[in-house]
C-alpha cells in the first residue's frame, strides 16, 4: 500500500480524497521575512488562513498540497497546527520554487548536497517538527530558461524521487525539453513529474505540451482563478474562459488522465499583498460549476481531483520513506 507523507504523518494514498495539488499556506520571496512592514502576528496569519481552509473542507476538500519551497516562508510547525485546526491533510514540499529563490547556502551547493537535503526532508523530517515532506518542488528561474542552478536542483530532485518515490512538481512548464532531457538522463520516469502552471497567462505559446505528454509527463492546470476579470489581476492572469477552454480541450480529447488541477492560492501572503478575490475555494465555487454546466460528469471531476492525484502519488516506493534513502 502506498503511503504519502502529510505534516502530521503518513497516510494511505486512498485517504487523500479531493486534493488540490498546488497551493500555498503562506508564500513570499526570500528575505521578505526581514521586511518589518510586512510582519504579521500569528493571530493575523490564522485569521487570514483558517476560514478559507475550513470553507475548502466544508465544500469537500480533504488534502492541501503546499508547494512552498525552502526559502519561501515554509513553516512546518505552523502547517501542523493548521492541519489540526481544519482536519485537512497538508502535504509539505522539499526543494525550491526556482534557482533564483535559493539563498546562497543552497545556490552554491552541489547536486549531491541538494539530493541529500531533499532525501533527509522526505525521510527524516524538516527541522525538529517531526513532519516530513511529501513532494519535491523545482522550477524555472526568471527568464523562462533553466539556469545551471535550476538544472542542479532538477537533477537532485530526480535522484531524491528515485530514492524515495516522492513525485515532483515544477514551477512553470517552459523550457520543457531541457528539463525532460535532464530528468531522463537521471533515469526518472516522467510520470513522476507534474509540469506546473502550463495554464497561466504568461506561459501561453511557450509550453511544449505535446512534448511533455508524449514523454509521459503530466500537465498542471494549477493557476485557476487568476482571471483577468479580477479587479486587480496579476501579470500572470488570463481570461477565465480561455483557461477553461484550454482544460476542456484535454477533457474532450480523452486526455483527462494527463492533467492535474489546482488554484495556486496564497492563503496568507508574505511580503506582498497577494491577489485580492482569489482563494482555493475558486475550485468549488467557480470551476466545478463551470465544468458541470459544460457537461462534464461527476466521474470526470472526481478523476481530476481524486483519481489523477492518487495515481500521481501511487508509484511511490513507501519502504524507502522510512530511511535516509541510501
């Protein structure tokens, strides 16, 4: 039986249930924690986060995958308290959102050092929290091209994935051919990789979706809700119907098993105000009604949020999750 690490301990993959595969409890750029203008009390952070996640749970949400990497405000003790308050399964990440978010200590590290770091957080834990990471985060730095550091992180992630069975989520799906080459050189099956943000507004025309799918990778429709129809949309926003029809092309062509869906919400932003009007609950309050209105049946909706997620995690090799993976 495959087991998945949550911040409160491992659970069977069958217990994940309705899962949003790419979200953030609190995300900020490295160094934002030193800017006193943005400091928040613990009470403020709870007030901004708990109601959104209790609503998500009331809608039927069961698992929240936090894709926040090292250096971006990841806080496992805080995640554990939120899991206890909301009843949600929370899965934390090891890895980095991109090379340009890695502080100097990690930016100058070797592939071997980074591999050991990721495996330690997946098998021993993160700090003294007792919580272990359940996924690995990698990404493309600004400029839409993988840098040398990005590639060291991708190779370390591939080695950690092979050692532990944990899957990989990417920040951005651009420069996919370079990523695929590196991951395949490391011997990693691409079914273990979700190429994220393939649906955002700034990536359109830059993502080789056919190349990713033909190599076995999965496509991330994980920025739902960042609509240009919002009062103050972000630069990566996209018209609501354009993104929706993009997803529908996969569903209508019988490729529902190739995609994973999320909102990439930031419950309590760190060092910036966030995007007003956007929460994880867009999935239940806007997207799922839109899918039903367009004729998508409940079985397909369950596949997107339950079946595909379980399949993404199922190829883990659980026995290795209890050791250093060496």
